[in-house]
């Protein structure tokens, strides 16, 4: 994924240096990505359970070559935290985070009728019948479902995006 990113020297100790990806360019990349938002040829895609970027790239473009572009285009910097988890991994994550599925099944979030998160104390004062709650488990499921909504582009836009991205990297 980072093959085109500029590299910089990183000092590990008093004697050892290593060339690493210069992540300081992320702001410039973010601006570049935003310039493509709303372009013809960009559409939403729902990631299926367990589907990975290379699978989506192959499915949409006939090659795994554009997997890293999907991550960059969706501004995903941490695959572990920002890519949707498959059902089994999500369940393990919830168990680890909350101690158990049972503990995650308790109410942890309160919402008014507009969908705004409010405190439990404020929620208790609301008389609106459309107020609602979510368990920690439901919240994590909803969060994962939102991560599954990514933007993809048609093949001609992918080629142009990659070419322009390489040019951006060369000019940094």
C-alpha cells in the first residue's frame, strides 16, 4: 500500500537508521482525496462480511492492484481500527473490550428522538416516545456497519487517481 509514499530516515538509536514511510504527507493526500469526492464514477460500496480490499479490487477491477487505492481513497490509515471487522472478529473484539457479550448487552447509550446522543440523566427527563437506547453491543455493530460503507470508483477513475497520486508523491 505504501509503495509510492515518500520515504524518510528514522533514527532508532544512536547508530541505527532505517528508511520508513513519511506519514507527514497525509494532510496533502487527504486534500487530494477530497478533490475526487463527488466525481462522476464514484459510488458507495457495502463491504460484505469478511471482504478485504484486495477482494474488492479484484471484484471491481479484475486485479488486486488497486487495493491500496481503496484504503487511501477512503482515508483508512489503520486497517485494524478502520476497516469493518468480520462477524467472528467483531464478536471477539466486543468480548475483549467489554469483558463479555453479556456485559456488552447492557445499555450504554441514550438518544433523543432526533438521534442525538444524550446523558442518561437527561434521557430520563424526556417524555418523547421516540427516544431510544442502545446497548454497547448494538453500538459496536452499528459502528462496524458504518465502516462497511466505503467509496469506490470506476476503473478509468482508478487509473487516473493512481497516476495523479504517483505524481503527487514525486512532487513531495
